[in-house]
């Protein structure tokens, strides 16, 4: 069944959405220029979940490494960073000062796996090295997409070291792609938690989050690498409403969170060749990586195979794409794809009349335990 979904407290009202958009549109332009020699770390912020973020000068983040000084000026930075914080999400009112951005500091703690999670043989499933289960638009080189969005239920599957599991929205064109969602990746984040992530592949290179010059962090209170305060259960869905949009003013691909599209940051269009101007395919779904095919198989989503039920299946609410009129619409001409169907499955719930549900997509497997 499809359970009625109530508006999450983290999602602002329509009135707040319009007010936020107007403040960005009508605000007086402010140009901020920071000399490299004046840039320095300013503070640390620690969350209740133990994560620590260091506030660094905007122009000292990895995206600006080795770039010429002429490229290190962002108009209206103060306005972009002065968006209202979202209660209960990210650093909140304890965000970094304007002119700086938060960057996750990874601990060196040893990852302790729950009993029974250590790699072993004898699973009733045969592990695979790399698998995905998704709904995607049918490939057409002439298609034009300028964004993608979806509210993703957040879970915490138990993932061993040297493996990862992600749930994400994705835009592609040729060999270039960008994606965002949540990921459990002990080797990357040194813990068993789900983390907000963004990655790209362009011109033969790419990385996750800020691991290389690429993504430009803008938000002072919603950092990449962030872990949620709580996770979805069978009677309560915790969501991250994420969107990636091609902005008409600067031509860059912007990542936002919540229904009010609070900007997190952007991928400069110069990172890409085929994806520089437009995407021709979109995806919604999950993905796992288990390079040595170690048993048991890596869980995807909440570990259960897809079912037409928001209470038991990992899912996307309100899946949309941005068309040539710059409007979020129901994804057209889609197909289901699962390259390891014995382990992971995907179901398309179609578009629901309830605007809080919208287009529903279910995915996951193979019965891995949750923390």
C-alpha cells in the first residue's frame, strides 16, 4: 500500500519558499573579494552526533586550488550565504560566518561493525561487485533536461569497510555526470552513518564532495558530509528533498535541499564537456559497490527489495525533472533498470494525485540488517 505521507517539519511552507526566492532575487548585489593571504580557518562547529566541521575562507576550499585569481570572485556571495537556516537540519543557527564555508573533518576512529556484519561466507545471496536499481529516462541523445529533484527516504544500512551504498538523483550526458543523495561509506567517512554527498565526473576526472577541485560549497550551514539527526523507520519517513538545477544566470549546476531549494553549492559548468549545457538522461535509485564481491551482499536502501509500500520500502517522493521551459515536471518516457535483479529490485509507483507524494519510485535489497 501507499501510506498517506504528512508534510515533514523540515520542509518550509509555500509562503516561506516565495519569501526566500524573493530575497535572493531582489537583494542588492554584493561583491566580496578575499585576498589569499588574508584567508584562514576561523572556527570549528561540532554537532550532537559527533561530527566536526571547520569553517574555512570561501576561497580556500578545494574548488579554487590552482585557479587563477581572476576566477576567485563570486558576485552576491553574501546574499547567497544569507539564506534562512532550516530548523533541525545541518548546523542551523550555528553555521559558519558569511564569507566562509563548513568542511567536514574526518575522525581517525576505528569503525566498529555490529555483530554478525563482518564479511563471511554462506549468505543465501551471491554478492556482486557493482549493482544499481533505478528508474531512468529512456536514452535519447536529443532529450534536454535542465535539472532533477526528489525527496529521498534516509536509511542507515550496515555496510562493511571497502564497500559503499548510496541513494541518489543523477544527471548524465555522454561520459559526464553529476549526482547527489546519501551514502554509507565507512572507508570514506570513517563511520557507519549515512552522509549527504555530491559527486561528479567530467572531462575524465571527478570525485566525491570536496575531495578534489570541483564542487563549490556555498551554504554556511548545510555542509557536504552531513549526517542526519535521525533515520527512517517502518512507521516514519525521514527525507532529504534534493534538487540539481541548471541556473540560467551563471550556467552552473546548483545543488539545493528542502522544497524551498536552499542552495548548498554548485558544480561549475567548466568542469564538463558534454554536460556543460544540458543533460540528456536522468536517474532515480540506489547503487552499491563491493569490489571484491565479499559475502554477504551489500545492502541497498533499507536492505529490503522494492515494494509498493512507503512504510517498508526505500523510496523517492515527488521525483521530477526540469524540462526546456525550466519547469519541474513528471519524468517522461522512463524505464526500470536493475543489473543485479536477483539481489536488488526497483518499482515505479507512478504519479500520485497527492502533491506530497508525487511520482513514487521504490528500490532496494537484499534484506541486509539496519542499524
